[in-house]
C-alpha cells in the first residue's frame, strides 16, 4: 500500500470515529411500541428515495411499500412505528421482536434465510458503482485495482465487491451516507451498493454534479420483506406484493420516489423467491 493510500485511510478512519462519537451507534433510537395495537417496521433512515427520515417524516420507496403492506394487513398509517434498521442489525431486530417486519433494501440470501423469513421479493436491483464526477473509473474492471472502495458493514455489496475485484481496498462503514460523503470529498474513490440506492444519492441536491453512476450492474439483489422466522403472515404478504404490481401501485411508488430511474424491467415484477417456512 502506498504512503498516499495509507494517509487517506487514516483520514477516513478519523472521520468515521468522529461520526460515531457525535452520533453514537446507528442502531436506531426509536424502538417499537410492542403494545399489540400497531405495527413496528424497520427501514433505513438515510437512503434518499428509499428510506429517509426527514424530521418527523419518513419517505421513500421502501416506506411506501411498507405502508401499503401494513394497510393490507389492517393497520392505518398512524398505527405504524418506524424503527431504524441498519444493515448489520436487521436479523437481530427481527429475532428479538424489536420490529414486526423489515423493509430496508433487504436482499434475500440463503444465509439470511437461516435466521429470518422473507416475503417477496418486491423489487430486484443490481449492484453498481458511484464515483466522483471527474473520476476515471469506468466500471467493474482494472480501473478499480488499488482504489479505496466503500460499502456498509454486513451488506451483500461489501462481500461481492471483494469477490469480484480482489485488488480493491475495501472500507466498511455503518451507513451509505458516510460513504457518499467520503467519495464526494475525495477521501475515498468508490461507493458500491445497489443501483437504486446509488441513484438516490446521485440525485440528492447536495451531490448533484459531484457524483455519477458508472458501469453495468453486476448482481441481482432481490429485496424482500424480512419477517420473524416462520411468520404466519408471510404467504399473505406475498399475495399483497403481487397485488401492488398487478394494479400499478408499485410502478407509481417507484416513479414517485425515484423519478425517471431506469430500473430493470426484465427482472421486475419479480418472481417469488423468499422463504415462508
């Protein structure tokens, strides 16, 4: 590793330490009511276009999907308690009963199926790369060798970029927002995760003209609705997801939150691929 790379890693580590000192853990400060009269749903709080906490308001594609599913289960919007669900904590939140479901760009994987149940998927995304607007990185190729690549601890994206390009210098942070800031200011070279997440950041006012998506997608990320293992609501939710696509609600949700984002219409609407057992 070069001296320049070492200095940049030290700087990045210092920024992360300051962020954790100022904010504490991203484990979510708003726990569910657990009183049986409502439903507690885990979402991301920092993903523009998908799950974003803005004051007392929650918005994004995942928020709208979760709200629609909750209503089909018999809960009004005012009966929903939103709980932050960072990537490394999603299984634990479900297993300990802190949330009733998780709708948080939660990719269905065999490993996760061992711990929780999944309804869905309700959307299929693909991993991609977000870089600075003036970057010479063009995609998943030799331009990534030796670059400082950022992703989130516990995410499928982190493991997949290590498998795809062993020469990258992977940096793992608690949230994608930390990664986006570090790429925008030049501390790190790349943020990698699903294209739909990256599009949300690139379209944020703070980053417009500073960040760009590059290259083709190189994975299929099947977003499922995480549920406690063996949930008796799982099959019903599968049916509700199909209804959202059949009646056009899902397409409207995507348009409302992601504008003209060109999602993969060959993979969406998705085929069922969760585990309700």
